[in-house]
C-alpha cells in the first residue's frame, strides 16, 4: 500500500471506520485495500488527473473518493443514503441521487471531464438506455472509463460446463437488488461506443485479482488467482474501455 496522504487518512476515518460483511474477503479488509489495483489502474489510464470534475457512478462506499478525490472535484452518482451523503459532504464532495434503472437522457444536466463507470454496467437491466444517458454527461473532449465483468471469463466458462448459474437468479430480485444481470464481450462494447461517435482510446482484457491474503480462505484465494493467471487475454476476469468524446 502506498503512503496515505492527509486527505486519504481523513477519507479512511470518515468512510471506512466501520466494516461491512463480505462473503469472500476478511472483514478487516477495507474496500480501498481490496480494490487497490482496480483504482490504481483507473488512475493510470486517465493519467492521474488534477483539477478535474469527475463523476463516479455507484460511488458507495467511497473508494473512488479515496483515490481520485484529493486533487479533483468528485461527484458521486446513483442511489444513495443520507448517511453516505453527509460523509461525502464532509470530504468536500457531492452526490447526485439517480436511479440507474429509470435513468434517461437529460436526467443529469451537468457534465464532467472524466466519468467513471466501474463495475456498474453488469447490474443494469436496460443497458442501452443507461449508456445513452451517461454518455451525455461527458464534456466535449472529456473521457469515460468503464470496467465490467468479462463475458468470456474462464470462471464463468467452467460454471457453464458444470451447468451452474453465472448470473444472479431472477428470484433474487426482491432480496438482492440489483444483482448481476448481464455480462459483455469487449467487441460488443467497443461497437456500442463507436456507434455513439466516441473515440475508443483503450480497450483491454484485464484480470482484477485482489491479493490472496485478503480472502477469508487464503488457500482458495491463492488457487483461484493462480488459475486465472493461466488464462489471460480474452478469458480474463474483466474488460476495460477508455473512450473520448469528440471536441
């Protein structure tokens, strides 16, 4: 873990003093450590921005604030609760309350230099309408960085061979919303953004693998991570896309 600045120490105190239950990872592991590689990767691809307006979709529990918020004006977008909203305000950031399932063009009138859509798209039941609305929030010349589960991830292929579900079952809708609704191929997403007239700057297969020692079952984490690394590229855990809006 890199050195924590004064700002990051404050985020840690305000947002991550409580621990929430996690099925896979140790309860002592805060999100900013579990997702360190994922957010460091995002920072690198958007070139370590400063003095930018950044929209982060699905900003709870605040890991994006921890990594991006020190030098930028962060605005979290999505359904939220009053407690999280107050904590974001303490840190100098804002939230826009939006239901992604009902979002449509024009619902968010503001625009940002950078829009982060990380681990959101797989939860959306009407993705085309969602993408169409979100792309409007990117300023001319601005960028959007998106990550989502890879449809061809080797773990899903094995589950299919064993006749096991890879998406959340439909009866979970009333108990575990929004769940995982759909996974995507890299080519499909590139084609969609190209159709909307955006320049695709980067499109990659990538493995997001938290360190095995963070798992509740370290042996499981070690075996899983080692196995996934044997199948890079199109069998990776995730896909990522960086797009730019024409000036």
